[in-house]
């Protein structure tokens, strides 16, 4: 083999925590780093090291631990799923054929993107309500696919590293990267304006991850140039999208596949849902903590996928 890497898979959350906090230095692969910078940005948590890594990790970690955030997130999840049900029901009713195909992975990608958009940025991609792709979603998918193609499929192709060449794919990559990052910059500026207005008038700011990230970074860098701070935030937001988009949609797809092969598991899920939710379609965070069998099924799927 030309390249050989030792790989260790850690499943238990307490072990993952030990690994992540044990070291802030990781040996980097120049080729991988080149592609990841083009995809995620120089200040992505996965590329930072030493004191800078510690700082970003502390700021991001503090942004996640807010009770109101979890409550708002569950409302966003319920809203997206109910939108999907209505859209697919109308699609089935309007169909003139006896059978209708459904791309499960594509559907789950749309669900995941819409949930991340709302709960993280208060941005509506509205992917579940359309057959095509929204502009930002399409742009993000392209640069993600390019990252996979260049690093995994063509790792020894020197031209894959030359993003500066005026090729058709490079031009589209640059354009898509601009669409994603400029949209995120607009979200950050809007969120900061909402926070300033709230501090002056006492108005409410939508509870999402971006609210807490902007507050954390601004409080840490009160005298820094906002454009510089925003560039760092954008890198972390792209990383968040990357970390949650494919992983979540793949796990959901495998879960549906495995559940479809096991009627007893499906019945167990339905029984628990009926017991906890009754006839309600909105799921609260309190409901989530009671769905123990559902959580166990997803953890088993996660173990299987890994």
C-alpha cells in the first residue's frame, strides 16, 4: 500500500470526551489540509491546534449548553417533519399512478438541512417542500461533493489541488463557496443587529445556535474587527453544517431501512410514540427524554453504521 494509517473507532461518549480533551495537537496531512481549508476555512475547529483550538472549543461548547436552545430545537424538528408529511401526502394524493417512488436518502438530507437551518441559523431552506434544491443548499452540496471527489477519489491528481486554475469546476467551486459564505455572513450581521436591538429595547431574539455563537465570540473579542471575527464564525458554521448534514441523513436512512426489515421494532416505536405523544404531532424536549426505546434504536443503528 502507498499509504497506511492506523484508525481507531470510539463509540462510548465518555471515551470520546477523553480523546477530545486529551490533546489539542493532531498531526496534519498537507493534502487533506489543503482541501479542508478550501471547504471549511482556515479557522475551522478541526484544523486549529494548541491555544487557538482551546479557545474555539470553549466558545463553541458554551454555545450549545442552553436549555432554551434545546426546547426551540425540538419545535423546529417537529415543524420540519410535519411540513414533510403534508408535502408527501399531497404528492401521493396527486399521483395518477398506483406506485410512487421516494428517494429516502435525498428526503433525509432535506429534513436534516432544514432542521439545521432553523435550529442553528433561523434560516429557512424549505427543502422538504420542493423537488429541486434551494440555492444555498445546492451550493453547499457541490463544494461538499468536490471535497470528497478531490481528496478521496483523486488524492494523487496534482490538478485537484490547484483551485486557482480557471477550469469549469474550479470556477463553479469558487462561485458556490461564495454563495454559502456570503449567506452565512449576512446571517451573522442580521443576528448581531437583533442582539443589539434586544439589548436596547428588551425585544426577544429567536433562540438558535447562531445567537449564542455570535454572543460568545463578540464577548471574547470586544475590540476586534468584526469582519475578522465573522470570518472565524463562518468557518465554524460551515464545519457545523459539514458535521451534521451527511452524518445525520445517513443514520436516518439506515434507521428506516433496518426498521422496515423488523416489524417488531416498528411496532415498538409506534407503541412508545402513542404512549408518550398521544395524538400530538409536536414533540417537546420533555417528550424526547421519555422516548427511551426510540433513542435505543437510533444508538443501535449508529453502532451498526460505524
